[in-house]
C-alpha cells in the first residue's frame, strides 16, 4: 500500500473514531433526557405507565421517514428500538411474557417489539402468558393471533374474549422455518419434531425431501429443537434462534412452503394506548340470530368511512351453533369517525367488546 492510500485509510478511520465519540456522547445525552421524562411522569402521577406504545411508534416512523441511507430502514429501526429499550430500562425494566420455551418465534417477536433490555420471560402455555399479566406479575404479554398460511390461533382468540387485558400493540414477524439436527445429513433423519402449524407450513417440502420421516407435533418449535438436540436420528423445524440456543446444525434453510409466511402477534397489557396517527382497533361482536344481522353490524363502519382489515368468525362457546366475530378496523377508537361507528354498533350488537386501539406495526 503506497503512502497516499495509507494516509486516506488512516484519515477515514480517524473520522470514524471521532464520530463514535460524538455518538456515545449523544446516546448518553438521550438517556439522560429519557430519565428526565420518567421523573416528570412520576411527578404527574404517571409512574405506572413508563412505556407508551404510541410514542415509540411515532419515533420509529419518523426515523424511517427521515432515513436517507445507506443504512436500510430495517437496520435503523432495529437500532432505535434497542436504544429506546435501553433507555426505558433505566426507568423501569419491563417484564414481558411469551409462549416458551426459549428459542420460539414468540421470543423473537417479543424481542423485536420491546428490545433486548426488557426482561423476557417464557411461559408454558398461552393461558399462562395471559395469566401472568392479569395477576400483575408481568407488564406485557406477546401472544400469536394469526398466521398468513394457517389462519387464526384459536386459543388466543378464546382468551381475548374472557380476559380484561387490552391490546396495545402488534408485531408482524416473517417466519423462516429451518430444518436443524445433531446429524450431518438428511439421510440420517427418521423423525421430525415441530409445532403442528410448522409441520403444516412445511408439508410439501417434507413430502419431497423427507418422505419417509415420521412427523411428531409438539408444544412449540423450541421444544422440538430441545428434542432434536437430545435424540439421535431426529430433526426439528424451528427458527434460527433455536438452532443457536440448542447448538444444532441447520441442514436446510427456509423450508416453508410459502415464501411470505408471516405470523402476527398481539401485545397485551393493562393500559390503553393513545392515538399515534396510524392505528388499528380490534373488537369482538356477536350478531342477533336473524337474517341479515351481520350486514347490519358492518353497516356503521361503511357509513363512517372506516376500513375493515380483518373479519374472523369463531363458535360462541356458551351457545350451540352461534358465532362471535373478531374484527380489526383502521383508526383509533378516539378518532371521531370510528367513535361514531362504535357508538352505533353498540346499539345493534348482541355483544360488543373493544379489545383495544394500538399503533400499526412498524416493520
């Protein structure tokens, strides 16, 4: 390397060092400002609500809109979410529960939304996830609600109907299924463990690549990875985090049949989320058992110009052959058009429960 190039390299590295020093100073200044905000909220009697999902969503949207590159939007979003997570932990580390064990897609969703400074606590079942927050032993829950290929998560929907918890956020996670094992080749695999939904999501790939392997459904993909780590001749379908955690080799990556396979998770807590400027509202309703009653329920949304993004029917557990409807609409319940529609809906529905309004996921 000639002297001129050596000097250019040295100057560039020196500039990076100077920028790093400025960044460190700015990061700590931001942390001190976050601490000051926490102190002000405590004096105003808002100390129980240190986490404001609407404020975080507004910050992340503004950052993405201002990003001129070359860093990708996903990279700057990840960085600022982790920064906000670290700053929030200076006030009060959040306890967030999810369907365990460690290494599940639910853990990945919780980390994506709350950052790694939060205390992430795995639970044995979706029921336990709800129960921990309801009892005040955790601040928030992250629960899967629907998958783009396999549809709704029935147990989550049933618990939403009975739970006092409020939906205050959503997480959308691209689900990448990998086949992992202690073994070094597909020829050695006689059994594949996975959650039932993962087996369904990889059905065609398994038919082509492991037609003779036994398929065993287990409680979670992380549990499948644990079994594959303990038993010779077995493999698991799970995410990359599970492979790292249980020291398994990935024999085949991205084996899901649908390349855009995505799972949506709800964030549940005991607090309402304020308007962020780009929100959804989720609700449950039932129609009187007569002809045209569902059309009557949907009419107030149409009249108010409110777009519906999801309509899911599920059997009412207390009455044979009757159904309740899970609905997502655009907007916050405090927005005047949606407020009018909900007021009209309340007079028409046999049953109505607004689960919560919350910011649309920032991808």
